[in-house]
C-alpha cells in the first residue's frame, strides 16, 4: 500500500531495472484483471518514427476547442510520471496516481511472483486507461516504440494513424525499413480506418497489405487527401471541402502532421461527431508543443528541438534554414549512444558556425569519451558541462547569435527545465 506520491516514484524508478520488454502478455493480464478499462474508450492510436506528439497535440487542442473531454497518453514526459497522462491538457493528479497504483498492486505482485515483472511503462499505461475511464469523450494514445509489440497495442481504436516510417530503435524494431514497417503496421486493427503520412514506397506496400488483411480502409496523404501551400496561408483540400489553416508550430513537417490530424477530425465528423471547422482553425494556430522548435529564451535567442534520430535531424535542419537563413548559428547536441550519432551529426552540423557536443545524466546517454571519437565532418568542441555552457551564453546576451539545442528528448527536457527555473 502506497501512502504518498514519493513512494510511487521510488517504486516506479525501481521498475526501470526490468528494462524495455516488447510484448503484450503482461499489460493484457493487468487489463483483464481490472475489467478492461480500455474497452470503454474511444481511442485514436498514433504510431510513427516522428511526428506522433505533434499530431496528437494538434488533434487534442482541436477536439477540446470543439467541446470534448480529451485524454492523452504520451511518452516520454517533460514533467515526470504525471506528464504522461492528461485530460484537456491537465496532468493526472498525484493522489490519483497513488490510488490507481494501489488498485493495481495485487495484479502487479501476481506477475512478479511468476517472474513476469511488468515494466514502468506498462504500469503507467494501465494507470492511464483506468484514469480515462468515465472521464473522457476521446483518448489519444501515442505508441511508446514501434507498434505491433508495443505496450499500447492492447487497444482497439476507432482510428489508427501512422505518421511516417524511418530507421530508429533498430535494436528493437529491426534494421531494415521492411522490418520497421511491419512492426508499425501492427497497430492496424480489423475494420478500423488507418491514416498514413508520407511513409515511402516500401512501407506503403507493407501497410497496404496489412490493411487489406484487416479490411481496414486507408486514407493516405497525397493520395486520398492533401495540403497546398499558399504563401504563409496553408489550404487543406478534402474532396469538395477546402479548409484553410495556419500553424504556430514551425517547419513544413508540422503542416504534414496537422493534415493527418485534420483527416482524423474529418473521419470523426463522418462518424457523426460534431466538429466545428472554425473552432479547429482557431485551435491549430494556437497549438504549441514543448521541445519542437521551441524558442525558450530571448536575448540571446535559444531554440530547443528534439531531433533525436536521422529523420528528425533532416527536418530540424530544413526548419533552421527556413526560419533563420541569415543568422549566425551555434549548436549544442547530446544524444543516446544507441542512435545513429555520426549520421545525425553530419546532417545537422552544416549551417552552424560552432558545433558543441555534450552529455547528460541518463544510462543511455553517449558519454564525453564516446562523443570524442565520433567521425564528424566539421570541427567540434566538447562541452563537459552543458549547465556551465548555458550560464556563459546567458551572461553574454549576444543578440547576433541564435543558439540551438537538440538531440535526445530526455536531454531537451533537462535543458528546458533548467532554463525555465532560471526565469523564476
């Protein structure tokens, strides 16, 4: 029995020792013993290498503006355990986490006795479904990793979305696009419509085969729906409907994400749910998302972006050049050692007058030593303490330089919290 949130945090921290364990047996056991809270939810399930968080946030804000109660389950979190589970952008209360974990503990202990230890992520996933039950009109669920064997694939959604398919988490999802696509296509369910973004020909063929097998209708970007750019105003065309929208989120990849979100809203409208397109347009221009080309400081300008894989690095550079073509640019980077760091850094190093590499506290973080031996085309500087580096640039207040900080979302989270605390 847990009496405080601190006890819960300690317990879940210890569960990290069980690592990442793909598979649904443990989570399905917990859900079954708890009378399947997920089965009463209207779920939109989102997978993809990049763009999941943005697509979900855009849908979330639109549905809230249309008057719905919207649950979001997302990972990783910028604000600890409670940041994974939200209703209408408000995090789950700490006491609710304590109460729901106490409700689950007999089942967790049963699994532990049988050497089937549920992971931290599996436990938080089940807490989310228990919390959302009887509180929400819709629930937006982001896959943790992959799709087919992802913990969140215990759900039967009303819509599935696959934003894109690139190489990432290859030690878990496979080393080829074919293997990764097969994994992500696993979220497609029987007779459940699936929306797909620009996934590439190999992935497209695999997803179409899976959808045909499951009798799931596909709605594919640039085939069944699209967007066109009109200066700073972007128009979205769905058959005879023209819907114009603007975004605060930076980069054309965010227009891609918004279009997927809009397609999902159109499918909900076709199912009979009330969707006000005026409200949707208002919400889209208001949506922001932490760590997605986010300006967190003025004088000097500091931009945070979680370009944590090769695909993300390409989108990051494209947006840097679009938004700051003529500014002097400096970069600070830290990432996970199991990522394609050489390839990522050679992509993102181009526009920067100064490239700085650092590390952070995490068991998967690439160390200073590991950073030092990377084969990068550009001269780099190793920063032993990113906090000292930030202290220095904040004191300088150099308005001629734009500072970018990117890499692992875990690293961006640490930096973001540090900078926010500096403002207080």
